């Protein structure tokens, strides 16, 4: 389904929720795609399991060097610290925005929509997230709903969002479906 497609996974150097990185990564690989870990710095990133350090992962490319045009889609994993950091890095925000400009599918889970708010790409869109982002998303012009997975096509691209790790099965299926179109 994703043969020949490369999907960027954008994460901060620290703070990504490990399962929200590894489960979509596995889903992309199982669908025949090539996942690529992109971060704001080279080397390795430190994943977390809630507030505890988990595994480290090697960075494939940086936002300074990665060309959004070379990817077929984007996954934004959550974790509280991950998107909070990414939204403060202009190159990361521009990287995210480029996928919307190009009409490429984006999948964001949990706290990841904070980066979408900073990129100003949620206005007029319907999405979900971790409940504490509800007000931020509404203030940014989105319609927030409390659902396991939301696939919004009312914009320049397909936007897939989910609330939390418990939603990963539905999130992974909807994301790979969107990337495969």
C-alpha cells in the first residue's frame, strides 16, 4: 500500500512519547513504506514513556537538511515536551507548514497538534487531541471533537488526528490509509 513512499516523523531531541513514535513507525513499515526520523538536531533523540526516559533513536535527517518535497506524508507523535519544543523552532514549524502547502497528508496524535497551531494550519479544520489542547485548538480556529480518530479533508490536505496512546490502532490505520492515497 505504501510501496515507494517515504514518511517523515518529526520529533524534538527529547520528550516524544515512545509508543506514539514506534507504533505508527511500525505501521508505515508494515504497509511497505519507508519511515524517516527527522529532528531539530543530529545524533539521537531521547524518547519517553510518560515522564520516564525510554529508548533512544538515531536521527536520519534534520529540519535544516530535510526537504519536505522528498516525503509523501508527515507523522507528528505526541508527548507533552515534544511538540512544545518543536513549536518554538521556526525551521520545524516551516517544515510542518510545507506539508500543508503541498497538499500532503499529515497525522498528529495527542499533544502534537500544538505544533499545528503554531504553523497556523488548523483554522477551519476538525480535529481531536489530548483534551488539554481543546481550548488552544478552538482559539486557533479549529473545531475540536472528542473522538478516537478524526480524518479531516476540509483543507488543502488530509489531516488525521487522535487523542492518546489508547487510540493508536485506529490512528495508525487512518494514517496509513491517508498516506496510501
